[in-house]
């Protein structure tokens, strides 16, 4: 096993753990705001770590660059999506209060 492969396994394990913990938190936590808060580690940490692990395992080249771009887009897109869902939830709660 090479150092690169070992590093990829460590990154993959960390990313998978972050995703699994976020999924568990979605099941356990009550309320939409706590659930949205639990999704942040999955979006910002889990998916990019998995993409980084795949890029490290692939080695230098175009495929690794594409994987890194995908990881970056997942991190940014997940954060934007979380904010959009939170705003929609706030607006929906305001409508039901009236």
C-alpha cells in the first residue's frame, strides 16, 4: 500500500464519517433548523473530503482536477442550498402564524 493510497483511505474514512453523522443527526434531531444545522458538516466537510480522497487516489491529472472542482462545487452549493431552505422555512412559518 502506497502513502497516497493510505492518505486517500484516511480522507475517505473521514468524509464518510462526516456524512454518516450528518445523516444520523437528521433522523435524531427535532425541528427543521436543527436538521439544517446538522447538514452543514455533510455539505462543507463530508462531500469535499470524499472528492479529495478520490482525487488523491487518482493521482495527478485531469481527472483529479475535475474531482477537486466537483468537491468545491459541492461545498459551495451545499452551503447556498442550506441558506435557501432556511429562508424558505422562515417564510413558511411566518405564513402559518398569520
